């Protein structure tokens, strides 16, 4: 484990006190040394979407977190609902904002908003640093369109989206596709066109799009990107076919002329360009992160986002130098991905799942993975958080799950406590540092 800077000891102290207090629910801590290491070790969070600044509560948000809308439809929250968020929310609000009640009703929203505004009034950089300290997170990899400017750049690193570079063609004439898919394709097409204008590149053929990709990715690296993010599982399969350049070029020419009608034909262009990006990522020493598994919109198809689809590139030796990270455990397919972890350039993290399932289920996933050879070198923490409450819940639930998973393996005599401590240090921070070449 790399040494923790003295300036970050406040993180360890904050989280250790909270984690220790919450764990007092247990009659005793069987493996005290393991528990202490989990409590004091700051996470490296490899996947998040920080929502900075005070945000008024939106009354159709299913989670009263003062977070921007995240694409979910509104549904009422009955008193009898059982969910991770409902369990942890009061403590999270108390730790983050100093909120004093054990629940949030409509009447409590104004008071909570005042606490949020007071916290953010100190400045976005100062407030977000404090949030990370309270959650026991040393650094976070922020998945955003542009680098965040009002944050501590030493603690908030940038992971840009690259999906728009897959979709250069106008989908207006495409037939037999869902209207929602067509709207998404139009947004990506527009974003790609904007980039081409900014770089002074006229998109006449496939070669010009490849030139655009080269220049955009090089600038992302120059601007501090530490990885690239692919979110296309929301609209298409994660299976990327190998496509001949001539075939992709022919479809591109058809699309530029405004005559593209076939999704199957368009997928050839997407697959070819995606593979170009994955190859370029290796040359730039940038890992590629994939959204896998469940997601925040009703139109996502879990079979399309099944991480096993990524065997189309994971098993292709053309990409043996590209590091790939599967986000969100591939949930609900987490138990199927262990063989993928056998590939030396493939890794996984467990963001979002850590605020969607309880600690015992997350512990089941982690202990199952860890039973596979070499998996302890492959697993990382992420939060997928936007609002402060989600950072806190993801971190706390993950600490509980890590202790539960590793203590279970000790009980089964698979490992001893010393080995469990080495494993937990890798999962909480060391793997993320190594895989992303962080200082």
C-alpha cells in the first residue's frame, strides 16, 4: 500500500469515527485489525459524477438528495419501502449537512435546503473537499463532459465521455428504430459535428472522422484525462464487431450524403470507430471505462449491457495493450464475469451497486469474485455519485460489505487476516492507483 499523505489524515479520522460508530451495532468486531484498516483507509473513487453547488429540491425526485434529475421517472416513496437509500439517508444527511432529524418529510425540505446552501456557500472547492473528507475518499475520477474548474484538481481527476465519436452520421432517415434511440443518435451526431467545427475538420469521409478522433483524444490526454468513458450500453449492445475499413467507409459515405436508413449498416461504422478509439487509448495510456449492467433509464436493455458482450474486444489480441474497466459490477451479471477477469488487461469496479443493494449482497459479489485466481488485483471502488449523500452512502455501504466479504473468507479458512488486509488495501486504493497510473 502506498503511504497516505499527512494532509489526508483528516479523511481517515472522519471516516474511522463514523464507520466505527455505525459498526457498534455488532456485538463485537471479530477481526479488529481488518476492521480498523477498512475504517481508516481512504478510497480512490474511480467513477463519479460530482454535482457541485447547492441545488433546490425537485419534488418529483424519488431521492430527496438535492441532486439534479438523473432520468428516473417519479414514483412515490411509501413508508414501508425497503431500500439502501432509505436505511442510510438519515445518517448520511447528519454526517454531510448536520441534519438532526431521523427522516425527511415535505415539511423538512426547507431546513435541509438551508443546510445545503450554508455548506456550499463556503465555495465549491472547499465544500467538495470537505464532502470527500467526510466520506473517506481521497481522490475521485469525475466522469464529465468537460473538466470541472471549481474543484481541487489534485483530488478531482477527469474522465471524459467518448461516445459522440462513435456516431458521426445523421440518423434522420433511419427507419424502424425507436424514437428515443433516434433522439439519442441525433444528440451524439450534433456533438460530433460541433467537435469537427471546433477542430476545423470537414467530415467528408471515414478518414476525416479518424483524424478528428486522433486530435480529440490527444487533447483529452493533454488536458489531464486519466481514462475514457463509454456509456453506449444505454442505447446499443456492447458487442463491437470487427469491421473491414472498406465496409465502414462505404456506409460512412452513404451516411454523409444523407441516405443512411439501416441501423445494421450504421452499427458497422460505430463498431469500426469504437475499435479505433480503443486502440488509440492504448497508445495514450488511457484506460477505457464501460457502463455495464443496469442503468438509470427505462429504455436500457440489460442484455445489451451485459458485460459478456465485451468479449468481442477483450478476447481480441489487437487490444492486448488497452486497459478496460467494467463499471457497476455488470449488475445483475456480476457472477458471470469472473472469467473475464482472467484477462490481464480487464478490471471491474462496483459503483452504483453500493447504493442500490445492501451490504450482504455486495459482500456476496465481492467474496465470489475474490475466490477466483488473481481477482484481488482487478477490483476497485467507485461511487457513481453525484450528490454528497450518494458519495457517503456508497463509501459506508462498501466498507461494511468489504469487511463482511473478507471476514467470511477468513472464517472459511481461505485466507488469514493479514492477507485480507492486503486485499482490502488493493481494492480500496492501490489497484486504482496502479491501473490509472496515478501519482
